[in-house]
C-alpha cells in the first residue's frame, strides 16, 4: 500500500505543478496582451504586412501580372458562370423532354418511313414502265389523229 500512496502523492504533486504552470502561463499571456509595447509591435507587424501586400500588388500590376485577389475574383466569376450554364443546360434538358412528349414528336421517323415507301413505289413504277412497250398508248394516238 505504500507504493499506492506514493503514486497518489506523485499524481497529486504532478497535478498541482501542472495547474500552477498553466495558471502562470495564462497570467503571462494576459500580461503580454495588455502590454502597450507588445500591442504596438503587433500593430506595426500588421501594418507592415498590409504595406507589403500593397507593394506586391503594385509590382505585379506594373509587370501586368494578376494578383492573388485578381485570380480569386476570376475564379468566383468562372464558378458563377459555370453554375448559370448548368442551370441553362438543365432547362434545355427539361424543354427537350417536354417536346418529346408532344404529339407528332416522332415526325422524323414518320417522314423517313414515308420517304422509304415513296422510294419503293418509284422503283415499282419504273419497273412497270420498263416492261411496257415503247409505243404510245392507243388513246393518246387516237387523240392525235383527231386533231
């Protein structure tokens, strides 16, 4: 049992040290945030960063190169156009489906069938014409004699 009590004492000591360390670190961080020197340093760093970004954009503009902001704007516009195009495609698909349901929607197939039938009839008439003698019909010959 003495071993268990030593472990318990060690664990208790570790927890107290850990808690005190966390408290000390929290207080130190709070004091840093409240320090006017640190505040000025952070503000200066952010100002310097902003000026560097502006200088970089000016340099890239002088070289006629797009900045990251330009590329981001372009990306947003392309996405917007892509979404609009998808909407148009969906609308065209819906319109196509509605037109397919209208009566006479299979008119191309019907016209093709009519053309095929006309082709067959033309072939049959041509075959019959070839079988007929080359002389004109009697009615036509009689009409010519009467005139």
